[in-house]
C-alpha cells in the first residue's frame, strides 16, 4: 500500500525509492567509518572500522535476501558496491595495523635505547665503584708504606711469649758453633 503524498510540492525534493538509493544509504556510513568522508557536521574524518563493517554487512544482507529478485543492473550495482567497500575496508584496516606496528616498534626502540643507556650508565658506575674498591683493597706500590729491606735468608722466630725475633741463619749458625765450642 502506497503512502498518500500530503504535500505534493515536497515530493520532488527526494529521489525515487530504488535499490540504488538503498546502496547509497548503506555506503555513506561505510565511507564515514573508513575516514574517507567526514561525518555530517564535522570537518575532520575519523576511522571507525566497526561502523564501516556493520554497514557493509547490512549491504551484504540486502544482497543475500534479494538473491534472484533483482534486475541484472541492480544486482551488478550491489556487487560492485560491496566489492569496492570491502577493498577500501581492507586497505584502511591494513594502514591502521601498519601505523600501530610502527608506533609499537618505535616505542619498543625508544624503550630499548633508554634501557641500553641506563645499562651503560650502570656499567660505568659499577666499573668506577670496582676501580675505587680495588684501589682501597689493593694499594699500589706508591701508596704502600716504606719498610727497611731485610735480607732474603732472614727468618722470623716466634718466641713462646708471643714476641717475634728475626734470625739470620748464617750469623746465628756461627754463634751456635761458637757456643757449642765453648761448651766443650
């Protein structure tokens, strides 16, 4: 049943109802969702893939439900619109994935660079600390206190009372021989 036209002057402002008009009604939100055209009342575009997918699915549903009931030109128009919108969807989706991958890679690279810089700084600090520790634990010859030279064949004899006495075997041996001669 047709709806009666209340205002005949306004009837010329709208296009005739057709499959082409339904395709346009489903295609426009897809183009908005893909960021190809801005939403009404906005100057900038924004990608909204779920919106685009929804209207592509609606157009595909229309195609499936009208199978065998459309003229060849209408069928061709739906098929062509679906093909072009699906290809555009894939391109935008791929571009978005690439952007996310590049952003993620850039973030990882920056993080790795920061980590490497921190590691280098820590390594330098550890090396400086180790060097300072070695200097403290192992003083160099220049830092060592001077001691008088002692002949190499001198030994130390520790007495029962805990005192130490340097013994030179050559002089002490002659002393011992003299002592034994005196004892005889």
